[in-house]
């Protein structure tokens, strides 16, 4: 699974170091975010022990879209049932 840890601008190197100290594979560091990969254990470790990250997000799909219609269709094609049950309410 791929995750993104968001952080304040300038704290990316600290988040990267914290992830590596947790033996989590860092994929990419960019402004205000660090992407990493791992399974359920990496997710739990990151949620419990990252001190400089603001949020940990699960990447459910990645694609390029140049128009709103293309964005809509590709978002619609995402395998949402893998993550959300049909009766789930989203607020």
C-alpha cells in the first residue's frame, strides 16, 4: 500500500528520518509531504509514532486528468468497494 504523510513546509526531512527510523520505506519527499509504502504494520507505526506529520493518508488511486470530465470518469472507475462498503456514509 502507498501512503502520504503530510507536514508543515520545511519538516519533510524530519518526517523522512522518522519513517526510516521506524524501518518504513520512503518513496518520495516533496513540499509538505512524504510518500511511503508498507502494509498494515507500517500504517499503524506511522499513525502512532510520527511526531512531525499532520496526517497519514492512504493512496487509493493515482491517475492524470486534464479535464473535469476525465477526472470524474477516472474517479468513478476507482475500485471504491475495496475501501468503502455501499452502506457507508461519508460526511
